[in-house]
C-alpha cells in the first residue's frame, strides 16, 4: 500500500500544485484540453449562428430550429411536458457528446469521450440530478422506492435498488467509453496499415456510431430523470 505522504505528493502533482517533470498536471491532460476546446467551439458557433436570427429563418437558423423542435418533441414523448424544463441540459449534453465523439474521426485528434474520466463526470452529473429531482418532486417519499411495496421485502428490495441505481453511472460511462475508444483504435490501426488510403467507409460508420451513442446517452438521461419525476410513491 502506498504511503499516505507519497499519495498526497502524487495527488498534488496531478493537480499541478507541485511540478512533476514526468507527468503533466491533470488540468493539462489531453481530454481536459479537448473538452475545453469543444465547449468554446460550441459556444462560439451557437452565438454566431443565432446572432442574426430573423423571423423568416435562413438555412442555418432553419436547421437549428428543426433540430431544437425535434429534440423538444422527443423530450415530451419520453418525459412529458415537465421534461421541457431539462431541455437546456439535454441539448447541451447531446451537442457536447456528439461533437466530442466526432473529434476522434479526424486523424491526429483524440475524442475526450474516449477517456473514462470525461464520461464518469457526465454520468455523475446525470446521477445527481436524477435523485435531486426525485427528492424535490416527491420529498421524503422518494426514499420509498428503495424499500419495496411491503416492509418484509425491504431486506431484499433495498440492496437490489441500490445496486441498480449505482450501476447507472457505470453503465453510461463504460458504454460510451468502450464504443468511442474502440472506434479510435480501429481508425488508428487502419491508418497505420493503409496510410495513403483513408478508410472513408470506416469513418462514415464512426459518424453513425457517434450519433447513435449520443442518442443512447441522452435517451437514458431522459428515462432516468423522467422516472424520478413519475415514480409512484
């Protein structure tokens, strides 16, 4: 077991509080850098796209409105009218994940979603919001879902419910990480084997997979939050 002093030293080095010549600080890690770049890119694109919004939409504005309206209909169908309150979160989540996934399609670039740390951070946000919404909506009665329909089933239902809820962030994180990391490795191997022939069919498939993984992550987020609001207590 690592000595506590050494553990603290390594921890502070990872944060950049103590210089480490062998490892960059955590805030300079590639997935953190790409995450910040993607966020800045999305903010700039959104601002420039909607800066001159008109009543009669232009092609770019029209495309954005179609996507937003389609997203709104999906949220209503999945979560009901109350789910529209979470639309900014869900749209931001979808845009970030899809853009982050696509970054890895570009040779030489790295998807931040191919790093488990990024995915765990997003999954923990979803996990916390789900239970905050549940408690806010139902109050203390929200806890009853962990206890089962009758008291004598509580010793059986309680651990099952706890494991089920704790597995949600794990499932969200590992699923996205495995698919995007696998895509990046496949593209890297193909580029190494055929450096002068860009595997365009594989890249097209990666774009489809990126969109699918984005949809799965966001849809599960809707289901978790919607379930917390509509849980019968």
